[in-house]
C-alpha cells in the first residue's frame, strides 16, 4: 500500500541527546533554524509527535508565520497541517496545548487506547488500529483516509527509533547543536536495537548560525517482498533515468538501477544508452558490473518497467539477464503492456527463476511519463 513520505526532524547535542534532565526544555536549535522548521511545517500535510513528547514538552506544533499560513490557504490547503499523535494507551492530558491550538487533530491508537481516550474526552478524532499499535497501519490510514502525502515527524526519540527500525523513514533532517549534555539519564535521539544495514546518503549539509543541518536518505533495499523506504528512493531514480532515453516509436523508455544489499549503487542504465538503439535499461546497467561481483547475489534491480520476458532485438531478454547475473529481487513500477510483445510476463520468468518481484504502483505514472508518445 502507498505510504506518506516520512520526514524525521530532530535537533541533538554533539553527544546525541535530545534534551537534558533540567526542569526547562534545552534549546538546541537557533532562531534561524526555528524559522527553517516553520518553513518545513508549512510544506507538509501533517505533523506527528509521540505521546511522550506531548507529556514532556506540551507542544503546540503550529506554523507560526502568518505569510506561510496564508500561502497554504491560497493553495487550497488547510491553514495548519493536520496534527497527529500516537499512543498505545490513550493516556493523554485533555488540557494539553496540542489539542487546543491549530487545525484538525487525530490520535492513532489501539482499540483499548481508543476507549480510554474517548473517556478522557480528548479534542481529536480518535482512530483505533487494532489490538496492538501498528506503524504501517497508522501510515496507511494517514495516506488513504487523510490524504497525507508528506508527514513530518518531530519526535520523540522512541518514535524516531521505531520508524527507522521498521524502515519507514524516507528522510532524516538532523540539526547538530554545539552543546554537550553527557547525562546518561537524558533522552537520546535513537535507542538501541536492530537497524537496517548500510550507510545513509548525505544529500545536504548546511550551516545555520551556530548549528549544522544534515539531510540523509536511507539506501539499503528491503528484503523479499518487504518494502523499505530506500526502495522508493531507488525506484524514483529509475523513473528519472527513463527520462534520459532517446525517444523511440518501437521501444519503451526505461531506467534501471542495481543496488547491493548494503545500499551501495552498483550500476545504473537506461534504454538506448550510449547511442545503442537496441540496448535495454537493465542490460545497460548489468553490463557495467563485473559478472563475478559477489554483491550481485544479494542485489536488488530497480526498473521503471517490468523487465522483458521476450525481445526481438537481442537473444536474451532482461528477465533472464537478471537471473543469470545472480540477482533475486526486482522492484518495478509498471507491468509491461502488450504494446510490442503480446502476453509479456517478465515477472513470471523472474518468479520461475526464484526471484521476488515487487511492484510499487504509486510510481506507475512516473514510469509512463517518458512513454506518452507511444499511447494511441
């Protein structure tokens, strides 16, 4: 199921703390960075914090700039983003500022938590998600029922940890403050546990007064049919590569990326790359990798269009090239139509060869865009 783009936002000390143990909130950010956060808030559909953040900080979570709020309204959006909190127990203070400022609010909770929250009279739409709290169900609800496409998560550390460990975070915006806390009892940004392997990719670093903003994207693919946030990033890149293809009336425009299990990009390619009128995207990418590269066995191939099962231009179709290379996981956006090959079924060839094929239909329109000239 499609999910919102989940952006984790946090400020930490040099030694990784979100706060100290003093009675007042430790201010880690700077005035200019608070304004940046306000700008990000104004750009999203919803802002989420955990119940612990509401209890500890009593936040309002508003867009403070009147100009940014006016711009949202002019664009046909609500003045304030939807405010969301999550709680398994539903034990929240009905007098907290979260409920009484800004626009619409929603509490995502368990069946028992919903009964407790309704008894307390919380000023929010209370949504039970089952016996136990499920992050994926929560995100699906926000996407499908609330129209949330971009979700900003502002804490706390437990929420950030859970989303990262479940591979549901699409981006991390981390502000590093020139402070040291050093108190073992103070809250940290990330807790212990099993995280996805691989390095995050740094896509931006910026000095803002005396703090530094770093933006990271996950890179490690999911495993099997389990979709990780990085799968969406890599498939989006494959769709972008398809836009580089020289147009053809007799072949699709396709982009492909091959990524190792640890998130290392092994190669990329696109149809008709390098002036070869017959080369396919997956073929172009795989040709750039040494055949005996041991990372191929655990690699994922991302292709904007389902790899071909039959082709007229070359003796070996892309589905077979992928299997012969040793890759056993393919993520695609669009099943091949019958435009050139009736009954195309590259996914069937891959599955018969022991590969897992994952289709992310939310990227289908992006994959089709470079092929509009073939319609009709």
